[in-house]
């Protein structure tokens, strides 16, 4: 069993908060985590059980009545339970009463989000990070802001790095030996969430078009979002394309990354970027294999950027640092793939390069961003397929990709 980075955060939340919700994609390990935490004395209810689900939907208040110190799995299948839980908590505000999981972001439903404000802490659990898979404790974020990242003589490089990115982080994929079997699992997984889980959160008029829409999103991962182009790809409007993307974001298949901007910069992009949250699923959606990536570095770069973005989200979820991620791009296409803003305003930035060679021009976006941040700019790195930390000027360096889990 893997040690999850957010486990301690969940335990801390249960010690002082009545309701704790662990959200993330299906099969990411939420149930394993909460059952481990709740093994000592917590009752367990899963809404994947049809009998339990019918009881929860038909009489939410009656279902919750008498429950205390309970795990309720897949809460998105009966969101009205959250309203009943709110009433129960208002009557008895003791911490740790309800430990919930959700494979869809139920907090996007306004009446649900408002009802539990101040009563519930939400913790996101994505598929396994590389630091969890390797059994390490990553110090990447702290070292990034401190500017103390180190060389890694045992870095994962070249074809091994490609293979690692192609696999992604779902536990069941890691247990499969062949590339074909891993992609078979990912295809089945994608079909399941598009054709089954989506029905729990929305009515979709053209459900059969969603696999094709997911493939379109895959082609646009690590790019600026163009909802008109996405909608046109399956013959729907801009607004429908935007809605479908939001639904898949709600299911933790994709995420949108907002732009960073400052008043000191006049001509910058204010369009969000799109990322898949698991590089293995993204590779399957795009039909990418190790053999194909070896001959197409552009495809690997997009895959690698989404992989790094997901790894950063996983590290952030478990970090004591309070970080908000953005991207940066100006009208001359100078960019930083990930901009991390700390709650005190300090900023660090990351550019991703799918190559063992780093040039001064690779820092162009970081050199535009740094003066725009003024005294708030802490450090900027180009993550690359190498082993050494190489300085490229004041508070700028090329850094091994393996530093993410070192």
C-alpha cells in the first residue's frame, strides 16, 4: 500500500472539523485512504451499492440520522445527503463526525457549497505522484521558492522518463506489465467515467459524442482553451463546448489553469490553459506509445507539461505552502508554463522542456515575468531531461525534471 501525501492533512482535518471531504478522480485511491484512516471504529457506507444508494436518495435525513464517525463513499451520487449532513452537524458540531469521498466536485452545486461553508474541509486526492510511487518525501516546492534545488546524478532520463510519463499515476495501471494492458485499462476507465459517472452530475444531450470530445481535449492539452474550436469539433456551440469541458473538469479528468497577469504588462494572454490530470490517460486518449513518442518530441512535450502540472498539484495538496497555480504568456509567445503564487505574494515559475539541451532562449518567458513581479519573484526554473542544476542568471536555473520527486 502506498503512503499518500495527503493522509496527514486528512487526519488533522478530522481532529477539528465536523465534515471532511476527499475528492478526486475515480480509482485514484480515495476509498483505500479513507478506509485505512477509518479502520478503527468508523462505519462504512458506499453509494456504489444500489441498496445503500436508494436509501440515501429516498430519505436523506433518515439515512444520516444516527450516523456518527462514518465514512460515506461516492457522495456525489446522492448530493442531497450533504444537506442532511449539514442539519446533523448544526445540531452536533463535534469534529470528525463525517468522512466523505467524491469522484465529482459536488461543491460546484451552489446549494451544496453554501450549505456546508465553515463546516467542511475539502482535500483533493489525485492519482499517485512519483514521490509516492518511489516512497520519497519531496522537498521540491520549498527548495524552488528558496532557490536551493540540487543536481540529481540518478535522474530518470530519456526513454525511461518517457515511459514514466506514459504510465501516469493510477494504482491499477502501475500493476500492469505491458503498455498494451495499461492502455486497455485507461480506455475502459475513460468509457466508465464518460458514460456512467457523468450521469450522476448532469444531463448530457449528446452523451455518445463525449468520447470524441475527450479526444479533442487530449489534442489541446497543454494549450490555451478555444471553446469554439472544441465545440465545432463535435458540431456543438461555444457554450456547449464550454459546458462539456466544465463537466469533465468536475470529474477530475481535466483542469483549467488561469492566466497570471499584472498591470505592468499590457500585452499578455488572459486565456486559461487546459491540462489532463493524468498523463497516462492523456497518452491513451491521443494514441501515444513509447515508439511514437521517440519520433515525435512535440507530442512528448505536451504530454510532459501536463504530467508536470499534475505533479505540482499533487505536491501542493500536501504542502504547508499555500500556493495558487497559473500560467503566463505574452503576445510574443514568451511564456512560463506554471506560475506558483504563494499566499504572501511571493512567486516562483516553471518552464518545461522535453530535451536534454537548454538554451538561454528557453528562459525568455521567465525573464519577462521576473521584472513584472518585481521584488515578489523568488525563482524561475526550466525543468529539463538532465542531471545538473545549471544557473542561467539571477534567480534562474535549468533543473532536472527528477527534482520533482527528489
